[in-house]
C-alpha cells in the first residue's frame, strides 16, 4: 500500500497519525496538522499549509519531492 493510500485511509478514519511501513515512525496526518492552525516549519509530509513556514530552499526541495512521489 502506498503512503498516500495509508494517509487517505487514516484521514477517512479521523486519525491523527499512521505508521510509515518503511521506517516504523508515526507520521501525522493532514487532519492533525490542520488542528495546529499553522505551518510549523518542519517540512511535515502532509502539511496542509503548503510548507509556508519552511525556509525557501528546503520548501523547493519538499515541493519537488512531492511532485515526484
């Protein structure tokens, strides 16, 4: 199952996170990140704020990676 499928299922269930099958880490869903009210600048995988608080150089890399994957 892809990361996007895992994320979609977690969001459909109203969950705050899901477990990344490759790393075993908990990954926050867009639902949880939205509850925070703003981008934290950490480059979260499912940032609903389009990484607006992430430094420009890192933001460009994240957005390029997102468009590939």
